[in-house]
């Protein structure tokens, strides 16, 4: 019995400890996420292969590294429409932008946090850049992201005029486990290096904004 208790103690000490982190989350895709089947079927495998995911840590640490007040952005390019249950997004490639105000240890922590929240999308990271990141969530679906000159997002709340076919719903859920609701994308731009492409995909019902806890 003493041996068993001792082994349990050793195992508990050996297990990694992840302190919880929480904060704000914004996601935008190059296809509508709040839409009806007619629009979704017209876009599938033609658009929606690109996405930007952004986290701002309000409080918490990851693997013992304090990340409060810092942000990280993931820009993803997949092989199929993200969220399509009948297609495989692999191979997916990603570029990460870490907060330039973070220390080297914190930048590494931000990369690890992002990968832990979207492991399937961030398995192949082709580039990590440091830039000033400003991520702000407002009221009524408003959000803004500026990640240096690499990525930019602006959203507003969905309203009645955005219901085109009348049977819209959250057709594609968020790409991570987040408490998020759909929003209308006014600006969605990527001008970075490493993915072999840039894009601008405004004026879509293609965003999620909310919070995360991990």
C-alpha cells in the first residue's frame, strides 16, 4: 500500500500543470458561417479555405508562463472549406503572429497556447512573426483586429438586412472551443508572407466573436 501511494505521488508530480487562461476571441473565414444551405452549397470547396483566428489573453498562464495582456493571431490556409464535414482540410498551413511586446519566453508560450487550441489547423506552422497586435471587442458584435501590416479585421452585429434567404443559421461552428456568436465582417485582410497568397474578403456573414477559456 505504501508503495502504491508513493507511485501515485510520483505520477502526480510528473504530470504537467497548465494554469487556465481566458480572454477574447475573434475568428473570420473567407466564406459565410451564418448562412443558409443554398449559399453554403454554392461556396463549398470554392471559398472558406482561409481563416484568421485571434486570441487576447485577459488573464492566466500557460505551462507556467504568464500571458496576461498578450495576443496571438493564427492565419490558416487549408485544402478544403473549413468546417465542411465531407472534406478534409489537411494539409493545412498556418502563419502565427505573436505580440511584439512579449518576451521570448512569452512568445513561445503564445505559440504553444494557440497550437493547443487548434491542433489540427496549426500542425504545420510555416512562419512566426512578431508585430504590434491590437484586438478590441465592443458592444453589439463589434470587434477590430490590427496585427501590424499582416492582418486586419473589423466586424459589426448581424441585423435584419443580413437575412437574405430567410433560413439562415450558424451553418459552420467556430474552429475552436469558444463561447462565440456570429457577426458580419466589414474588413478581412491578410497581407503577410509565408503562405504564398494574400486575400481580402469583406462584406460577409463570416465572423465569430466572443470569449475563450482553456
